[in-house]
C-alpha cells in the first residue's frame, strides 16, 4: 500500500494523483496499527505528512472518503 501510494504521488506507472496517493497511505496506516514494526509506521507517517503538505484540504478529505469506501468494499463478510 505504501509503494502504491508513492507511485500515485510521483506518477510512476500510474497516472499521478495526490488524492489516491494519500488514500493508499491512509490505508497503510490503518492496516499497520497493530504492527510492532516502528520503522514501517514512521515511514508511513513521514510519507503521508510530506504528501499532505502538497494537498489542498478538499484533496485530503476526498482521500479519507475514498479510503473509507475501499475499506467497506474490502471488509471480510
């Protein structure tokens, strides 16, 4: 999820999208909450903070909504 977010952020292999980039980092943060890997958590946090410096409030909000929709669509049933 981190690598996918960075790919969207930089437009590497996919169409550049700051909203999708932030969405994937948001999901990465959610799915690693229980991890004991502090380096991974810091990498996610730092990358997301850097991305959000470039984003408008509307883009950050949209990314949050998309992350929530993705989680709902992919939750175990």
